[in-house]
């Protein structure tokens, strides 16, 4: 028999809550300034993601909102507008 599938809801940055193990991992993680490339955890994650997708580099964004903003900034200039479909959101 197969184990029941667990749904992970990623609709919102505020919907997903870390478990105790994740909180412990965050509390014990080695820290550094990611703006200056000095956070070893962020560096490792970005390298892992770049390798996974066969890209030269990757950028960690801590939320879907930030990722959407980065995507828009890369594609649109100041004052530009974006048109989305009826069932799309940013």
C-alpha cells in the first residue's frame, strides 16, 4: 500500500509555517551578510539551485512576493505596465 499523499500549500508566504525541526535548523544556521556574499547558507543554497537547473548562478529570494518583484524588475522598466490574464496574480 502507498502512504497517503500530504498536500503542501504554497499559495502564500504567510500560509506555510515551519515545523520545529526547521525552526531548529534556522536557529543553528551559520550566519553572514548575504548582500556581501558572506552568508554560507545562502551561498550553498544558490549554488545548489544553479547546479540543479544547469545555470551559472541562482538568486535566493525569501518570499514569493520578492521573487515576483525581481521578475517584474527584470522585464519591466519604471512606469511600465504589466497585463495579466483573468486567473493570474502577482
